[in-house]
């Protein structure tokens, strides 16, 4: 097939795969509350309010003229989308293929690898959207929104998550041991979390580090979410970030289709 998603005639099968994941989530959703709500809430209080008071005493132009909590919140929203997408995609696909083996079971049905991929990916979009909505709710409760455009941070966060989810799914069905996943999280995801402008404006980082930051998808997601939340995002820059994240998600989807076909047809 030349398309990246299953044809319309196969979507009833894909919906069945989505239903499987939703049924599974009904049994495990409580464990996600800590990561989706408690974690950003603790960051808001501990870093945004606590450390923010110290930062605000020497306010910098790099904070877009906003209190530190207002500056931090959109970055946490994008970072939460990345974290949820990475765990649900890379870890979820690895476990589904190697441990739980539900991918193997699905491959014995009329579902083909593209159907399995599409169904799981749609569930991941649901997970990223709900976790981002939870962080957005915390942002609104803390009163850090400066413009109604803050609502656009939700689709921006979902797109950021997709830029990590599709290559994460390709990775998950390719790796053969848990240590590889832990190393990716330790040496790729965590540095990305710390150096993509989530906590500190990239302009404040050493000049030698900045060229390595700009290609990171999280930086583009943070810039989008922060621009929508604080206002003043230029249309050209918004288009650049949206195009870059869409391109990464599309390339990742193509890689995932190929990886799933190989993994489920072994």
C-alpha cells in the first residue's frame, strides 16, 4: 500500500484494536493519575511557585516579560506530552510484542500490521490528549493563561506527542531487551526534557549547546505551546514548528509501518 494508514474498508478492524486498548486502560487508568496530574501539580508548586519567587526577583527578558510560573507551565505541558507519548509508544509496543504478546495474538486475526499500528497509535493519541488536557486544567486553575489562544496548546501538545510516538513505536518493536529502552529514556528523553527550553529559555543556554537544541522536537513543541499560552507567536514561526513536528511524525509513521510489518510477519 502507498498510504501510511489503513484504507477505509479496514477501519472497523482498527476500531476493534482501539477498543482493546481502551478496555485495557479501564483496568490501569488509576496508575496514570500520578504522572498526568500529580507530577505537573508538584512541578507547578515546587518549581513554578517556590523557585519562581526567586527567579521573579531578577526577572529576565527571556521569560517573555511573564512570571516564571507562567513561563514554565506551557513547557511542562509539552514535556508531559513527550513523556506520555514515549512511554505509551516505545514501552507499550515493546511489551505488546515481547511480554504480553497481544500483538502476536492480533496478527493471528484478520488484522494486518498496519491495522495493529493504527489502532494502538489512536489510543496513544487519546492518552496524550487526556494527559495534556489534565496539565492544561492545572494551568487554568493556577491562572497562568494570558490569552484565549492557550486552548491551542492542547492540539500543539498532541502533535508534539505524535512526533515522539511514531518513531517510538518503530523503536519498540525493533529493540529486543528492556535495557535498550531504559538507555533511550536515560540518554535521549531525559536530556531532551532538560535542554529543550522547558525550564530555562534556550537563549540562556551556552551558545555551544543551542545548535543541538533547535532540531529537538520538544523544543518546537515548547515554543508552540509557550507562544499560544503567552501570545505573540509569529505566524511564520508557528508554521515552521508545525511543519517540523508534522514531518517528524510522518517519517516516524513510515518507519513504524515498516518495522511492524517485519516484526509481525517474522
